[in-house]
C-alpha cells in the first residue's frame, strides 16, 4: 500500500500566526494535489503541483513540491478563521491510477 | 453547472438492508470514484471507473458494488449493510491529472 503521511495531524493557532503542514511519501509522485474540506462538505481542490521544486501561491497559501517529488508542504501566512478546515494532500503515482489521499491535517484558527 | 450531485445526503439503514447511493456528474468527465471517509482515517477508495462500462476495485471494495452504464452516472450499491459500513461516502469525478470534483457526500448510519 502506498502511503502519504501528513503532519501534524491537528493544529490549533491564533489568528495572524503562520503555519506549515507537510505531506511525505517514500515513493515518487507524478503530481500532487492539495484539497481543503469544510465540515459537511466534500474536499475542494486548492492546487496541483507537477514539477519537482515547483512553488505555487494562492493568496496567503504557498505550496511547494519537493525536488525529488516525494514530499510537499503547504505554508499559510497570517492565518485567518476562514482557513479553518481539514487539509488533505493527494498523490498521483502513475498512469490512470486513482489519487491516494493522506489522512489530513485538521487546522483550527482562533480569532 | 451542478458538478457532482450525490443523493441522498443522509440515510439510516438497519443491519442487512440494502441501498444504492446515487452519483451524477455533468462535466463529461471520464473518471469517477467512490471514497469513504471515517473519522481520522482520511479518504479510502472503494471503486473507480475510467469510462462507461469499465469499473475497478479500490482499497476497500468488500460489501459494495458499482456499475457505470453512462458517462454521467456511477451508483454505489450496498448489499446486506453492516455497522462497519457506517461512514460518509463521497463520489468524485475528474480528468486524469486535473484534480477531482467531489460531491457533498452521503452520511450513512447502519444500526
């Protein structure tokens, strides 16, 4: 079974703080995606990274794909209560195989 | 665009009953997926389909069946429901590497 390890599992921070969450595997991805899920809803795609070393920014969110394409990070600057949710990374290993999801990081931003 | 529509949103089943979870997408995606999400366990793949008439097992297929007679529809059938099938079920569709669109889920309780 191919595994994606996400850390930390839970994170509770004050509004305005910065944070980084991580997604790691021992295998190489052809691409990696990040999703955010709010209570009672399905996950929503935030970003897809494809190239080793790639950095993508989405407002206050910065996504980085590791050079070896085995890991990724999500950095949030000046977190806001609206960032609260479950952040899931998902890796695509090859061909038509479905995405494999990590267990997620549950973020709570307190006003 | 409605995206991915799942019905019902909630359901309570008695042990041994059967039901079908409906999933429809209007984005003309070839790929469709069924995941279940248990607390703290992330998303686990039940079945997937790469096109009409083609289905394949995921990580946790036991106790479930699927069919894909059209591009739009991908129903999930539960036969002889068991308490272990209590979960939130998500249907998703996608096109290879471009990320998945998820439905809002079906919360199933088996008592």
